């Protein structure tokens, strides 16, 4: 009889934490509650993660790796700047929609009362997104020779603010207002204003 594969306990802990973030909005998650949900002792949790902050960092690393690996793929495969921006925004919104609990980390809601470095890391993630969009817009001017109606930094910031607003609406609506809802129509409006 083949040996049963041992579950990846680290991944299981992070999945349970993400699930609790989704189902317990506004409630502080303690390691005791998390250990109970995972079905292990608190000591077992600490064998995999030295602190709760490291658990949150594990989820932030998942966000970063998922988003930026896919953004790199978009940038390498799609040459049209407008299409790149659309795909990047849709990726961010789709990721939030598929991962409601993790989305509470993206907007900082789940990090209230946690270590400052976690909030700083999320701020840095949004800065990276904005920088990526700014680079795409800058390349549009250089590669396609098309002018923008405003500085690329301003447009990149507006695009990130749009995504951030959709994420916050998703959380405020207790995950009922999907971030990708009406995206096609909204993108047409954005495109008509920023990409003449």
C-alpha cells in the first residue's frame, strides 16, 4: 500500500488563515483560533511560522509572486500598451475576486493592529504596481509614438486608484460587489479618457 502524502502544513496554515480572513471580517484572528481551525496546537503553528506576522508575510509573498509573475507574462506577450494596462487591471481585480480573504490584506483591513512592516509591505506592493503601469505608459510614448493626455505618472496613479477603489468596494459590500463587475464598460470609459 503506497504511503499517503503528508499535507503541506505551511500551505494548510496559510489557506486556513485566508479562509478566516474571508469569513470573519472585522475580527482579530488569534493564533489560538487559527490553530483550532487547522487542527493543530499553537506550538505546532509556531514550528512552521515563528510569529503571526510571518504568517501574514507568507500570504503577502503569495500575492506578490502571483501578481508580478503574471504581470511579467502580460508585458512579455502583449506589445500594445493599452491592452497591457487593461490586462494588468483585470488581473488585479480578478485576483481579488478569487481570493476574498487575501483581499482584506491588500486593502490593509486585516493588518490593523498588526506589525507596521506588514502595512509598509502592502504599500510597497501598490507602489510596484503603479511603477509597472507607469513604465508601460512610458514605453507607449517611446515605442508607439502616441502622446498621452496627461503625465504617465498621473495616469498610472489613477489606474491604481481605480483598482484600489474596486477592491475596497468588494470588501465593504462583504464580497457581494465583484471587482470585475462592469469592468468592460468601465474600461471603455477609462480608455476613452486616457488613451486617445
